[in-house]
C-alpha cells in the first residue's frame, strides 16, 4: 500500500505528513501532533479523541482503535483519494493517584484511580534472558497438547517429616485409586512416622525376616525366621533389655553369628507403614502414582519388594496426611490476605469464594503489589505477557500470571491469580483487576502477548478492546507443523516471522507459497498482523515474537506448583521481594548507562555493521548498501528521526546495523541513539520501590472470616473409567491382537 497524506487538526493548527498506513497507529498520530504543537509526547494524564472526516459527505467517523482507522483508510483509497483529514480533541480524565503525579509525565501512559484496596469477600535469582530461540522440533512438540489435558504429575513436600525426597518425574499408570478413610485416627498415623523401630530397617537391609519372641517396653527378643537350603531354622538370635535410665536398650545376647538362611527379596517386614515413611515424599509429589511405579522405586532404593495390597495401603496413608496439609493452607488465606494489606497499604489482594449451605469453598484469588504497579508505570514498556499453567496439587487449579520486560530485557512480574479452571470468566476477572490496579486508561498504549489460551482472546476483547495483541509465534508454528511438517517450511516460517519490513516478509511468504500453497494459505488465514514482526507498532519498542518471558517465569515456579497454595504464594512474594532489592543494588554498580544485555547486543550489532557501505546525503541522512545473497540492497537511514528502511530500529528501540554503520562513520556515541526505555535510568525506576516483609504465621491477626475449604472437585460428565477386579478363577487378561495392515491382503468381491 502506497503512502498516504494525513492531516491532523489540533487546537487550530494543522499537522500534515506522509505515512505508510501499514506501520501507523492512532498512538503514533497523537504523539506526532503533540510533538509538532508542543514539542513533546502525550502525558500519562491526557486522553484524546480522533475523528476522521469523510470528504464527500463531511461526516465525522469516531476512531476508537487502529481497526477503525484502517477501515477509514480503505474507504478513502477505494474512492481513489490519497489524503485523510482528522480532527483531534483533548478529553479530561478522572482524579489521578498522587504517586503517579510524582513521576515524569513523558514516561507514563496510564493513570491509577485505586488508592486503598480491601479484600473482596464473597463477591467476586535473575530471570532467563528472553532472546530469539531457534526452536527445534522437540521443543515444539512439548507444547502441542490440549489446554484441557489433565495434569497427573502431582505432589508436595511436608515440613518436618524425615522421609526421603520426593521425585516428580515418574510415570503414572493411571490406576484409579480412591482416598478412603482409614480405620486408624490421625494421631496414630502421625505416630507411625516417628515411632518405627530401627530393627525393621536393619532386617529389610539384610533381606531377613525377624520373629519377635518377646517385644515389650522392657525387653526385646528376636529370632531369624528364615531357613537354609536344607530346611533348618537359622540359628541367629538377639536379646536386648532396658537399662536403668529407661531410655537405652542394651544388647545382652547375640548368637548364631552370620545368617545361614536365604536372603528374601519379597520381605514380609516391608509393611505399609514402613513404605509410607520411606516413600512419603515420592508418593505425595505424585498422588496419581501407580503401584508398579512404587514397587520399582522400592526395588531401586532398598532392594526389596512387597505385595500390591501393601503398596496400595501405603499410598492411602500418605495421601490422608498430605490432604490435611493442603486443606489447612486454604483455611489460612483470609489471614494471609489481611496481613499483606496491613504491611503493603496499596497492594491489591482479592479473594472470591462460594457458599454451599454452611460450608465456604475457595474459588479464586488475585494478588499484586504497589511496588510492581509503580515499577511498571515508571520504567517499563507497555508490553505484557499473560499465561496460565496447571497446579500439580491434590485439588488442581490454574495459576494465571502476567509479566513484562524491564530495560535489561529481564522478567518483571506484575500480578498472579489462582483459580479453578482456565476459562473466559476467570480470565475476565483477572484482567479487570489488573486493569484497575495498573490504572490503565489509554488501552491503545498497551500490547498483550499470549499463547491464545482458552477464553483469553474473548476476555481481552471485552475488558481491553482497544489494546493490540500479539500471538506467540512458537505456538503458531506448533499448530502449523501439525498439517505442514516439511523441514524446509520451518526455516521459511521463522524468517518470515522475524522480518522487520514488509518487503522481506512478502519475499519469504512467496517462497512458502511456491513450496506449498496450502501452507501459505494457512498462515495468511491466521492473522499475520498478530505474529509477524514487520506489523508491530514502533511505539512499544519491543520486537519479541514469542511469549518466552511468561514461559520462563512459569518454569521458575515449576517445583512450587506442587506445593499447597499458601506456600506457592509465599514463594512468589519472597522471590519478588528479594529480586527488587537485589537488582536495584546491582544496577547501581553498572559502569555504563546501558544495561548489560542491551550493551552486549549493541556490541554485536556494531560488529555486523563493519562490511556495510555508507553514502552520506546530508548531516543526518545516509544511504547504506548491503549485499544479501549476492543481491545489492539499499537502505535509507535518518539519524535525526531514528529511522531506517529495514524498520528494525523503530521496532526494537536499538540502532540496527545500517544505523550503527552511519553512527560509527561519524564517531558518534551509540547510546545517544538508544530509546530511553532501554537505559539504566528506566531500569532503576522500575526497581525503585520495595515490598514490605510480613511476620510469621503465628503472629498473623485473625480477621474472623469463614474458614475457607479447598475448591469443590467437579466430576467430569460421562461414565468414569474403572479397572475391573478380576475374579480368582479368571485367567490372565488376554492381550489385544494387532493386525499388520501392510502385510494383510483381502480379496473382496461385490455382486449386485
């Protein structure tokens, strides 16, 4: 599409310039108009309305978002016209937060209306660098699964239990085991974890079976119950009695020397209580673990085995103890939310629950802190990533998170939400609270990156209709590869995604079309404006095409997704609290005004610019020649406007190699041509505030609210699957016979 002349009339003045409508947004038009009239960009407390004038009727069309503007452009060009007249009016805003008034206005685009937030009851280490990654087929295969797929790798650690560490990477055989009530009470179950005799451990270690002849509070006499090859009893015998201090047992007699009997692999000493103690962490981390996997773990750790019934009973004991810890964690959420608000006055903590009779069940919780709110407004670009991940607990649940990038391209979390399922209603509730807390007024100055989760796109359209959206190219390719798996298409796809100008994008798409027309049509039907880099608005200074920042944050929380809800929330709070102070102190020692990652990337770009040919046209304008695949390409660079024809400079905020070549030829400082949002000053403002610590749980004041119970488990529609118990007189299950279709030939005759 050719350039079009746009005239904006504001305060009696006309601002006219030529634009390429493919790379234009309403935010850019507003800033250009303000820059020509006042010599500055839009303040955070300002809002404007643009109206397009239809020449043949002189009627005004209100432009609320970029889509409305694009429709107007298409309408004008359909009539053969090449100019558009717009009228711009200033709108007044509501009262602003005092904290925002202290910030530099040119760095803010949102206003916060919320000052003090109460709990809503019954109503409602350094991050991984997010750089471009050349994803392999294995990486892509990990994410090609349905969001509704249930998580089966569950578990948690119990504090103070002296069992073995749990393992979270075991396979589940999907055995359907229900948590039935045990005959013993909780006191007896807890007692078995610490009152187990050491002699049992020794007997299992030596693969022997002990027979207790006497076993009381004062004396113990044990015999070996094994037999030798000739069927004779083993002569081994031990006797111990209690000393005067009534604490220590002393061995008085030890006869028989070495055992003469056979070693037992399937040892009767391996009881369900002993298994529950030794495999507590392993089972609690994997609540859906099957008996076969438990048996394999016993064999690997202790070189022993037991019956399936004992393994089943051991699992029941562990899950009963673990279940009580998860329930207690939900019961403390009201007090936890209260103490967060006491120590962090401007934090937002909201809990929603549902009541059934006299019981109150947890539904969802939202948490964000004022330090994160102000850090985002003062120092971050208006680009956030949202994602959801499954909680691997007994009660399930979804953790919704939103993060952004600091000036060093590191992860800066904004808010978290824990809810029952990932759906439109929960996403809408989460985004509404996020919008309120961040004080989002101008939705057009916001971009949301997502993986297109269930209900998220619909929720964004309703809560933030004016914002721009980006879809993770990694997930786009995952779906693309299902139908078009040719290896050649993989390289073409990523080159098209990362192309920063329309010419290079269309060149790569043409190659895809020539290779496979269906692949080209699939990509064009999936809205390239949401994942192709050349369509990104230069206002945001972000060239990311994947949602790696959200994936990296989720991987940081991976182990704690198995913990009770209170432990997970506390881990997140402590992690963010430590990160704020650590990064602020570390940034104060930087020798450069550029963050380390920006500095390294700029150095890399500078090295790549050495072979380019620079032709000077004026003091600020240059023509740069580059040879790409034996083809000579010309790029126009304007150092005054911070522009290059390749558009990499405008999109990323950092000089491209063509601009860097011009900067080097004139011995200029590259830092002067880097966007302000990528400098040390912006980074320090991001981490300028802190999260206040909270006291120990025993010192939390009680709010006197109803005790929250874990969320209600909803049974899925349909007949549940069961493994039928076979009768004693039944033989083994028959294996299903498979037919090799490749070698089976059938002659079929049809007669009519």
